[in-house]
C-alpha cells in the first residue's frame, strides 16, 4: 500500500497551476454518451476517478482516443447495452461515484439505464432519490433490486414536465438535464444546482444542439431536441485545488502564485479565505498569496464568533470545508466550521487533535477551532486519509507540522489530485511516495 512521507516546516515558493476540474470532468464525459458523433474534451485531469470513468466508457463501447496528455476524443456511436448486465460493469461502477451520471444519457438515448449502487467517499449518506424521482417525472419506470443493490430505469420516450427538485443536487441536476435534452417537449427544473461546472455542462450541451435556457440560475428550461451532434470543450480549472493551494500557502507562511484560476468562477471562495485573515491578490487571472507570519480570523459585526458553513452555489462548496478547518488551526482567533451537507466529513479532526490542534467536535456537523497563531506548531503523526478532501487537508497539516508525518490510504488523494507530490515538491515541499 502506498503512503506519503511528508517532511513538515518547509516554505513554499514559486508558481503552481491547478488541474482541470474533477467534478466538471465527470459530468461532461458522461454527456458524450448523448451523441453518436465525436466530442473532444481538453484539460482533463489525470486523476483516478476520471481515468476510471474514461475506462468505463471504453468498456461500454465508446471509442476513446487520447489526443495529448490531457485531451481526449469520445465517440459513442456503438454502445454495447448487454455489457450493462455484466460483472465487469458492476465492478467498475461500484468503485466510482460519478458513474451514476451515465444513467440520464443512457435512458434518454437508448430507453434503458442500469447501474449498481455507486461507490465514492465515505462521508455520510449520499442519497440518489433526486436523480430517480426526476427520471420518474419524465416518464421513466424505476426499479431497485435490493438483493443485488442494482438500480434500473426504462422509458420508450421521455416527456418533458415541470419539476421542483427536493434538493439542489449537482449530480442530480446534471443527470436530469442530460435526460431532458432529448425528451419530448419542454422540461422546467426549479431549485436546480447552478455551480460553474453545471453551467459548463449546459453550455457544452447547447453547442451540441440542445436548447437550455436559464443557465447560471436555479430555474432551467429545456426544449427537447431529436438528436445531438459533436463539439469540443475545455474544462475550467479546479476550484478545490485553487482553495487547497491557498490554504497550503497560508499554513506554511509562504508566498505563492496560483496561475490561471478562472477567478470569476471562484465565487465566494476568495472572500471566505479573507475571513480567516488570509491576504490574497488578484493579478489578471492569477492569485498571489504573500508570505504571512500571522492571519487573524474576523468576527461578525456584532462581535460573535465567525461561522464558516457550506451551502449550495453561490455559497461555499462543501469540498473546501476540510481545508478551511485545517487552515484555521494556525490562525489567530476562533471559528465555527459547520458542515451541513454530510455528517461524516468532520470525523478526521481526531487526527488533527493528535497533532496538537485545538478543536472541539460539537457533533457530526460542527467543529469549533481555536487557532494557535503559529505559537504552537503541529506535531508530525501517522494518519490515514478517509476521503479525497480530508486527505488533502491532512497533507496540508503534515506540510506545516514539525517532523516527518506518514499518510496512509493515499489512493483517496489520488482520486482527486494529479501527481500532487511532484507538483508540490516543485515549489518547495518534501513529499515522498513509498510502498509499505
């Protein structure tokens, strides 16, 4: 099993460029199933989850061609529907949460969609009701085989309708949008997710011939079309990587430039780091973080303790709360981190407490962090990465700790971050990947 050995206390310096967005990649790659024509996607990150999805589509019969290191073409002209009943299909899907988004395209184009209960991070309940209720409203028949843990949907032709989603699920919205673009008539989706990556999916579908309006809002209107064509598409930079690098610079009291961040698509992220007292400067489409020996957490106007909480876009993405929590351990002041969406995502704080952080875990959703203002350095420790985002948060903690830390289960980190040790070592870190 691979582990990271991380020497802490090293200052970072230089420039780093974020990879293409993981969450966007999973959506738009699934969307290639909607057409028999070629779709070319650029800036695809070479990370485990994305590579596994590309391999899954290849096994389904999609003609996948790698044009360069991060550029692929997809042609789904000849899909093997019988493969969807195979053990290999089931095995591949259960390793990958993003596989759920193949159902919408398969259902609307071929009339059937099958998938086992998908895998992914163990961060609490991640229900799929929004996806399947949406398909049912479009006219699909739904079945769940509890013994086999297998979902299936069928429909001769989906029909547009009005629906109010019970939650602004990003993957749920993406799946329903992809199902609706080839449905008969008009579909209206209210309480739709509207984050930049969902906007990117809708823009790509429109270039393929879809008719989607309301992009960027929580009210989408989709006029169904008979067929979609090919297109080319470039992924946005990954906002979670951008936030992770901001946190690394602050925790390591380092000056760092993050290149080509698509600043206007970062939403509230820069302002939320400013609430922790972290200075950052926009330079064109780059972010410059100056060296700061201290950063002070703001309080609210009435003097009460600052709360940083996740929320649907344009609120703060839940994928960055683990990073905010770690960064707060070395700030001056106190902050309440409130993880509303997932009840198991804060359970990694016990590892930070072992390293010397002052954190009170109030319940599965809330933790109070008492920052130490770099007066007491975190101690090196041996720890295990429980999920992608907690894994990189622990890596940030280890990079700032005194001594050499060991992080196990780094496959979790690899699922979301490409060659993270090589890229960080290039700007001054000392991270070694070993087999134990």
